């Protein structure tokens, strides 16, 4: 891996580009939105809590008075909300340059989405699957567009059970459910990159993981909250892999960025590798098929 010190100074001017960041009311998503707005992109904060999103937008405007930032409601745990967001965005915008699939939940108690899916799989994978499917025509028509999928080091522990993706018949293991959802993010990104590449069209699909970064995502894990004090890096560093995946002009389809140091937990973003399992395209195709059936969104 290259040990280059890529940072926000390496991001080219984004003037004229339209960016959506899901889950941008806190943590890595908020930081990515802040940086991109400061680089002159028109940034849409796609958030579940609109009031919290408006506070972030106001904060960004105070820091960058000339920035263009707006807030739209998006609840990835509700397919009707996903459709409403996509429909309204397509109505109001004629381009989408960068879509960053940042939002997610982590190691929460067992719960179901509004549509009856296990919460982590339903939000982290299915919600974004449905969102991308509905925004893909706009991404395809926008020159040099990009889709960034967020995964995690936790994907290494993932192993999907296609007989029970929503944990109906198994004793619920919140850690395993999170691991599986992050592996699903990789299956989706790699297969979409393959499909788009075969068509010779946009968007360029890239992937990122933040290493160990202290965010609200870890609020359900007391142990991780404790270890954050010892091991975590700040969101300024944790957002860099996402930002590089979104803006590095040298990125190629399917490229995966993560931190360079300490077992990919800390440091500046470099190209990293995911597990061999995550590159099993037969499994990725089965996940894609079941995802289309569950969401009703066909690509």
C-alpha cells in the first residue's frame, strides 16, 4: 500500500457539482458534507432528522458563507421515504455528480424497519440499494458521476445466510448482523461496478471504510465507546477515505480506500483490499436478486 499523505488539500474544486451525502447530520457524513461544501459543491444533506440536518447546514454556512447546502428528509429504514426522496430529487435536479452512501446503524438491539426487514440489513444495505436503483438514471446521464459505498473493517466477519437474511428463524446476534450488512455493501458495490463497466457508462463506483473512528454510530456498544478513548481517530481523519473515494481523479471502478496505518484503523487514505469472500460474484448476484425482490426496485 502507498503511504501517501492524501488529505483535503488534494480535493479539486467541486464547483458546479451536485452531491448527496446520506446520514450527514453527524459523524463522517457531516464532515464529508462540510468539506465538499467548502470545495464549492452543491451539497444535499439526506437525513432522517431534518431539524438536526438544518443545524448542520447552518453550521456549514457559517463556516463557508458562499456554500450551497440544503436538507432533505430520507429515512433508509422506510422504502416509501426512499422513493419520496428520489422522486423529489429527480424532479428538482437535472444532474447528480456524487452520491455518498454513508448512513447506517451499528450493533443496535433487534428491531425491524418499517417494511419488516432486520434493521441493520434493511438500513445499511436494502435502503441504499433502493436509493441507488432509483437515482441511477440520473447518475448515468451525469458526466463523470460517482457512487461511493461505505463499508467497514467489520465486513471481514460477515457471512450472509440467504435462508434467513432478516433473522426471523435465528437467535439474533447484533454484531453478526452488522458484519453481514457491511459485507453486503461490498457485494453490491463490486457487482454494480461490474454491471456499469460492462455498459461503458456512469457512475464510477468506489468504496471506502473509515477505520476506527469515533462517531454516534457506536452508541449502542458500550465496549466500543470505552475503546474509542484509546483507539479511535477523529472524524476529520475518518472521513478522508470517503472523500478520496468521492473525488480522487485517479480512482478506478471498484477501488477500495481505507486508512494506511495500524491494521487500517488509523491514518491517511490509501488503496486497501477486502476479503476474498467479498469478491464472490455468485453470492453478490444472489444478494442482488433477493434485494430486488425485497425492495421492489429493479435495476
